[in-house]
C-alpha cells in the first residue's frame, strides 16, 4: 500500500513540474529568437536569396 502512495506522489510531482519546465524552455527560446527579428525588407531579401530560378 505504501508503494501506491509513493507512486501517486511521484506522478503528482511530475504532473506539476512538466508544465513549468515547458514554460521555461519556451521562454528561453523566445528570448533567443528575439535577437533574430528582421524587418520586412531584410526578410524579403533573404527569401529572394533562398529561391533560385534555373
């Protein structure tokens, strides 16, 4: 019976920790991507360079 209680507590901790870990990962990714923001002209130039018409 004690094993069931330990398993329940472990699953409860994981269920509460998982969203927090995902939140931190998404927040860090957003901060990294904020440095790579381009204006419209730069984005259009980059898109034109990516396409080649042979």
